[in-house]
C-alpha cells in the first residue's frame, strides 16, 4: 500500500462494549486499543468518529476522549482536517521500547528467579501448559494472550506493582508489532521453547540463566521485525 493510503474501518465490526467495565470513554478506549494491538485495525485505518459512534452506540464525546488517549500512546495519529488514523510502525520507536522493556524485564526475571515461591512457580508452569494447549489447537490469539500473561506474572512476582504499567507503556509499539510475527511458521513454537527455558531457570533459582534466557527471547523479537520492514513497507514509516 502506498504512503498515506488509508484503510476503511467499516469491514471490521467493533465488539459490544456493554460487557466491559468503566466509563463509556474507558470502554471505547479499551475496545479500540485492543483492536489496534491485535492488528484487527491495522496501520492507516481511518477512525471515523461517526462510524465508531454508530457501531458502539455512544455519543461523540467518549469517542473523542478515547482517540485522544490513544494518540497520547502513539497508536493513533490525529490529522488536522482529515480525521484520525492508526499509526504505522516506527522502527526507532520499537527499538526504544525494546530497550526499555529489556532493562526492566531482565531485572525482574532475575529477582523472581532468586525469590520465587513454590506457588508462583506452579502458576508459571500452569501458564506454560496453557500455552502448549493453544499451540496444539493452533489458537494463535490464545497463545498470544497466555504469552502476555507469562510476562505479566513475572512482573507481578517481583512485588513491585508499578512495573507492569511502566513496561506496558514502554512496550506498546513492540507489543503491537509482535502480532506480525505469530503467523510466521514455527515462530509460536520457538517462542514457547524460549518461554520454557525462562521458566526452567526460574525453577532452578538461577538468576543469571534467567536473565540470559529472557535476553535471547526479547532480542530475537526485534531482530525478526527488521526484515518485515522490507517485506511489508505498507505497515512501516
């Protein structure tokens, strides 16, 4: 797709927000954000407020508030006299986010490996089993969800409640780009093997081994994104 070519929102049906909690603006925000991160609303999708209002059954005010919040995260670009559209991927932003996430998560996994409890290890192993079941069922969305859950658990088990929010904020562009890799044959299985090595190091209470396993896992992700910029230029700046 050539530069600035816009995709229409209409082929994608937004889910029912009545099942979500929070204010209308928060529910609209969460719905649009989830669709953007899942690549259901890919880069250059034009976000027409009137259409979003009609699909979700809300007024313009919560939609405007949600789009403003998404723009603050770098997921949406507000174009004067043209509306709003989902941003393209930016490799500099992806590298910066990966740098931040690496610094935080290497420290987190080392801490968890040093001080984990048997209950925490059981929960991590349970998560691995769910990942394996998703792979068996060829459930990419489910694997992605459990993959993210594993990382969230590691942050949670550090005992530092603010870490997750910091990581999510810094990782948002990488998190979106990750969805480009899951359809690549063998990538999900390789990611699962990397997860197994991380959890094995935590089980062995070996912080250095845990750091090295996590480092390989995170750096492989960014390295695999580089070729996609060449093969899918329509998605990147």
